[in-house]
């Protein structure tokens, strides 16, 4: 396809952009985004998604980037639980988009799209971020084995071998996920997400940070430094066995917490080096756009043939 619409669905937002199907680059003036109430009704959620996607479609049609009767491929970077092959949402018990439980997103969305000549494909949001990050790597410095993680309201992860998300096998965790894996006395999601920083900051200072990790990072005091050092130590301890098992040569970090990388990256690199782990670490600032690029790769014919029969349902 000459033009693909990549869509990144988050817990409180949606963004959409047109992507060149040959170069896999986002086209100027086609990127739009907006807030979404994830606890709203099915109709309100789908209408908001369609509203953003329709803005991208309008620019595509206005600029005549597609032929009049050309089919548009829409690729979704979608959080789980979700049936990625069938396109049916399975959100339940996770305080987001529960009104979409057991809803076919393709069928429901079509009711509100301005152009009905579309087909939809879906991939896990962490996988899309990982694929997008490998597409953006500097030429001649490509990495075959990549672990990509997103640090924000939750802890997303994907394992990639030559851009292909790996979800099963002896050298990767079950489902290729890390958020639910044990760490210390809890699960990883409770250590490598915003709520851990908020809890640690309140414990250290007795105060509540109302603006998330960005507020904590901006303070630049000894308590903050100690929190980020502890975060780097925890992340090193948790990731090291997975890095070694997968034989990863690149770790990509995105999400809102990654924007504070100056407070933990050096410590993280030193920690891995002290464990004799030879690993390149890449920080990605534009997580949403990276995920959009990754989702659009679902319309790369070679990639699609490799992945279409192995799309996870979780």
C-alpha cells in the first residue's frame, strides 16, 4: 500500500498519522491526537477514535495522496487484553475501555469513518513501539536482538528478532511480556511505572507529587537522585537475566519516564557494564510516533507473512 494510517491507542489518548508505505516515514501535516475518556460508553470512545482518524483521512484525500477508489490500510498499536488476529477487544477488569469488551473494533469503527474503503490490522502496543524503534535505528547500525520497554503508567515490553516480536520460546518470557513477572515482593509493573515513583517520593519527602515523574525529576534534590538511582538498580537487576537469556544487543526505552533519562541512564549503563553485559541503550522521546511507525509495518508484506499467524491473543 502506498499510504497507511498508523494509530496509537493509549489509556487516555489516541493519535493518528499517515505513513509512506515504502519509506515508512510519517507524512507531514497528517499527525493528529486527542484525549479519550477510557471509562466512557462504547459509542463515545469509538466516535472519538474515529474523529482523530478522520482528520488524517481528510488530509490524505485533500492532498490526493491516494487514488479515488484505493483501499486504505489502518494499523493499530493497541494495548491488551485484545484478540489481535480477530480485532476483538477483551478489556475487562483493568479500568480502561471496558465498554468495548467483546466488541469488534473494525466493525464498530467503520460506522463512523469518513472513508469506508479501509482494512484494519492490530498489534500489541509494546510490540509496535519495539518494531518502530528498530525501523528508526541508524543505517548500518542495525541490531538483530532487541528488547524494547515502555515506562509510564504501566510497564510494556517486547522482544524482537530481526524486527519480529517473539512471544514464545525458551529464551523469552511467556507472551513476551514483562509487566506481570515477579520482582522482589511484587510484580514488575509495580516497580517500573509512575506509581512506584510517586510512592517512593511520598515515602522520602512526606509530600505528594501531583504531576507525576516529571515533577519529581524537576526537583533535582538528593531524595530525587536516590530514587532514580534505586530505579536504575532495580531495572538492572530485573532485566539482566532476560537480556542474557535473549542475547539482546540493544535495549530501547520509551514512555514518559524515559524523558527523565538523564537521571538514570548513566547509572543503568554502569550497572550493566559491571555485570559484563555488552548492551547498547537507546532512548526514544517520541513514543507515540514510534508506535505509529511500528504499527504501519503490519503492511510490509514480508513482515505480515511472518507474523500474521502468530498474532497473540491476550
